[in-house]
């Protein structure tokens, strides 16, 4: 299953739609995960015929008052994915222990990191041309029966970095 991963769009619908359209047409994603800020930005993607899963960012009033859950868990081909905006604010050790892949945003800096059999991915941001000294980026996560590929792309759809992982009973490992 291919999943588009975006975060921190901050009402930049132009960038979000550009990325979503490319990911649907060229990458054939089945779902788009939005990791917050701003939660309502994906409303205009309802006609794209893909599954949309989202969590709120820390500035969303519904996050602050608990109306929307800060994190959610998705089961994809036997792997548990945790979606959260702010890793530092909302993730517990228990959350990590029950997750194979942790998807977070908030920092506006992309990340692909494997630690102790768990994979951490932050797609970066789609806020604007440059934010927190980082250009806009997004991710594609391809989950197959025996392997996982996580990729970061820039807004020109150029591959920035990619990691290939192998699935094992006790976690994920870098492919050799």
C-alpha cells in the first residue's frame, strides 16, 4: 500500500493539492496521511477518491480542548503506524512500544530514522517556499508484505532521500 505523508501545510492549499495530485497520479497512492497544522486543509481533497487520515496540530483549538485526538493508530498490512503531530508533546513510551512506524510532523524538518527496529518518519512541511530554513518536502511510504520503502521528495518531485527496510518478526531493519 502506498501512502502519501504530508504535514504542516498551514493553509497552503496550493502546495497540498499539487503534492496530492502528483502522488495520486504518479505514485498511485491509496491514502494520504496529514500530520497536522492545519487539520482542515485536507477538506478540499475529498473528491480525490483516496483514504484520508489526519491528526490535528498543536495550534488547533480541537486539539487543545481534546475534541480531536492528538494521535491515531493505523494497521497497514500487519504493521502498526502511529500518526501524531508533535512527537515531543504527545508520544509516550507505551505508544512507541506498540508502533512499528511513527509518523510525526511539527518540526518542519524531514526525518527518516531507524532505531531499535522502529522507523521514524517526518515528511517536513508544505507551508511555503522556505520555513525554519527548510524547503518544502513530503513523503511517500510504500508498505509491502516483506519490505517498506520510505521516501522524501521536494516540491519539484525530486527524490531527496529514500530508505529501504525489511520486515522481520522483531521489527524493521535496513535492507542490505
